[in-house]
């Protein structure tokens, strides 16, 4: 990730806000990353100097020196060597632990195993430090100390999805939302696609009610869900909302009908996606292949419906 370019974009974004102090700037940075679907863990791996963002804090600057060496290493082997040195200095830095796991795993399945071992360790540390008390459950991410833990769990969720372990992924996503009801990591979008895949109307509607949004990441899987259930009236209802909210809906369907995924991936921005554009739909397609790979009939039907709809 080009951190310098991201910070230039953030500076432009900040001109429209009223940040009075460092705390305000941090709040707007998190908002900026969330709106553009930028993974904070990716930012950490690219900008190990925590002072640049004021989010990640570690008293031992040597940890971040090793991380910077890992980031700039000429090979994965060299990067792993430096990441391990950083982890030796900060064994409960879950961002660093994730980096070591990702660099050392040979297969997606071995990465899952490494994440599961880390989660056991992280759970014990979080329990020891009192973070699993009722006071904090539901408010994770609101406290800096919980963010690396949430990022570890989110990385595990993504890997479960990539391994097609979808029941486990569903349970993981539901637990992440239990811990962080504000869902700063966008877990709800994975979950809505998972509910559509499993044709779980009850849970999908409960999720919609909880977050009350007409994002592309909600409207599209809901339309697919009702198509799969044979309720074409409701499928068309959500497709119509999607078409009204996202100007690129028809173009997205046309690209999918042509089966040209590379065209979609080219649409995704360098720093996340722009909501209500084809970028958002392309990210949904990329991150939830389990749903889109089995719904060719839906997209043929949907394109025919879209041709009859007005904006």
C-alpha cells in the first residue's frame, strides 16, 4: 500500500472536517478508512511507524524497526526473519503475530491452524486483562487495545471463507458482531452473503433490521437470497433498490454475464472502494465467491429485470 498517497487523500478528506486535536484526527482517519473499506491491518503492515497515525502504540521502537525491515525485505524468507524478531520483543502484539503466521504458512489450511493457535493465546490474554467483561462486550474496536485482536479474528474469518468453510465462517462473523456491534471492520457484509448462500431469510432480515442500510453489500445478496427461495417479487424489490442506489448495477450484471472477472477486479480502487459504484459490487464479488459462483441463473434473470427498470 502506498501510505504516502493514502495520507495525501486523507489530508484532502480532512479539509471538509473540523479536527481540533489529535483525538479528532484519529477519529476521522478511522472514518476515512472505514468509508473506503481500507483494512487497518494492511495499513499497519505498510506503515509500521505508529506515530504517523496515532493508532498503534508500542513502547519498544525496536519492534517497529524490525517490522519496517520486514516490509522492505527482498524476500519472504528475509521478511519472516525480521517479523520473528519483532514478535520475540512483543509476543502479544497480534498484528505482528499475524504477519509471522502469513509469512510462514505454506497452505491456506496451515494458515488457519496458525490463526487458531493465535486466537487461543489471544483469548487468554484478553481474558487476563479483563476485556471479556460485560463492560466491553459489544464495544470492541472502541478501545485501542482490542483492535489487534479484532484484526486477528477478521483475518481468520477471511481465511475460513477462502477455504470454503462457510458454516465456521458464519459462526465467526456472528461472534465478531457480538464483540463489536458497530462493526468497524465490515463483517456484516460477509455475513449477509453467507446468509444468502445458506438461504437463511430469518437471520438475513434480522441483520438488515440491526444495521438498517441500503448498501450494495446488503441489497444484492438479499435479492439473490429471495431468488434462491423462489420469491421473485421480493428478489425484484431488492434489485430495484440496488439499481436506484448504485448507478453501476446494470453494468455489473453485464460484466458478470460475460464472465470477465478481470474487468471487475480492475475496477477496484487502490484504497478500498467507492460506495454505490461498480467498485463496491466488484469487492462483494471478490470477497464472496461462494455466493456468486453458484448464481448464474440469478444474474441472467436479474439483467432481464434491470432492462425493464427505470432509475
